C-alpha cells in the first residue's frame, strides 16, 4: 500500500499545519487490526513527512541541499545538510540539530508532526524566524549517517564534519545552536 492510498496530507501551512486525511480527520495511529500493519503504515507516512519537509525547506524556504563532505568520493554514500544561501557570509548563524531516532533534517520529532502539527514538530518556525532576522541557517542531518558514509559514520562524526566544513574557520561571535 502506498502512502497516498491512505489519503493523508498537511491541511495547511498558514494555520495549524495538522496532518489530516481527505475528510479532514486528524491522523490516527491505530487503523489496522495488527500492530505490525499500523507501524508499517506509520513508517511509510513518516517517510512521506520527511520528503515533504525536505521539499518545503528547498522550495518554500529556499535552503540549499549541500553534500557532506563537500566533494564526496561516492555521492550515494554521502550525507547532506540544508543551509541558507547567506550562511557562509552571515555574521550571525543558527545551527539546528535534529533529534535522535527516525527524525531527519528539519524535524524535532516526527510523532509530534504527525500527532499534533507541523509547526510544533518541525524546525520550520525557527528557520523562518532566523531568516526574518537575517541570521544564516544551517540544518544538520545527524541521523543520515552510517558506517559507510564518509564523514558521517555516526551522528558525532556527521556533526563534526559539518562543523568543520561550514564553521571550522569562523570568527563570528554569534553562533546559535
């Protein structure tokens, strides 16, 4: 079953950003008889949420998707971050680090996005605020790591690689994390 067959989408980004189905019914975890089916559905919908947020970061907020390291030997075995176009030249910088587990760049908690709303569970409001304040934004992707991913073998290596690539020689006095 594809996620679209469950008819979910975000209702609005201008109001509450609640995850609802076509009848505007709020997301519910338990819709199948078995825990396995419900969990599989949740994981697939979670992947759709991640894809949606990635698109929102690039299409709506105009963040760049930048590989880590900057010139990976194997693009398929590399990670990435999102950064505002002015990040390197901004004197004030905001570095956002996602939570642990299944969440990816731009997310604090996938369960909050799906059960409450997009704004409570994602970094979108923080990114929008920073951009309004002319603060450069960098969104790490620490969970997009693995033993074969150069510079992102684990969460700590990802954060270290990103810091060295984007902030290693910074003399800025205002770096918000």
